[in-house]
C-alpha cells in the first residue's frame, strides 16, 4: 500500500472510532506509568502512543499495567480523564494478602514421612525441629506454607502435601472425590486398599 492509502485508512479508522463513541461513553484503557513531570500516561484504542491523562482517583506506581475507565474532556481523545481502575479479583487478593514471618519461641513439630515410598502411611515418628514459619493472611483467614522442598496445606486433621519430587500426599478422615465429567485415575499401576 502507498502512503495515501495508509493515510486514508488511519483517518477512516479514527473517524469510525470517533463516530462510534457517544458523549459520556467509557473507554477501557491501560495505565502505563508516569512521564518525567509525574503526569499519568495511558493508552487506549483511539491512540497510537501514550497520552497524558488527568485523573479523578489517586494513582501510584503499583497501578502500572492496570486497566482504567476513561472519559474524554470535550470529547477529545487527546485529553483522557481516568475515572477509576477496572476491578480485578486477582489484584484484590494480592493486595489483601501479606506474608508475615513468625518467630516461634517453641520448637515446631514436624512429622517424619517416608517420601520414597509411594504408599500413604501413618507418620513413623515426630521430630522436633527449630524452624521459622511464614504465614500468609488473606482476609483474616490463615494459610500456612511450610518447607523449602515441599508445600503443606493443613486444616484440622486434613492435609495436602506437595513435594519437590512431584508426589502429592492427601490425608484426612473423609475424602470426597466428585466430578461432573469423567473421573480418571491413571498411573503405572493403580492400587486400591
């Protein structure tokens, strides 16, 4: 294509965008960061490059990359106004989660489990080990992640252990496995009882 064709197509696409947006219509854009003067920069479908924006909400560097709801001053696509951020449940979880190292004055009891054996057996013996436990608090509920070579999820008498070697150990008084579709059990060999 020649330059005249490119110019025509770019003018046509921008006029289509301008015509398809009613006054007061919100466009979803992305917050890119700040320029050297500390002004917010956004990108949206009607711009080919970052545009300086005004904002009705507080913006920090933590918001870089988030989607924003944009209106435009006097309908000018070069004058976006950030009305707010698009809600993301994942961002909400990440913002509410915090990791707090616990310094326990009491030794932590670790169950000795034979991880080389494929069978799930009762713990053979308890060892006392001094360790620092990290705790993640999410909305006031507590989730404990332990160990460098494994992850242990515990709640009451139930636990799920994921090991570095790829083993998954599930323990509990009652185990329910339900599927609305196919429920497959696959392995080199499958043993029941």
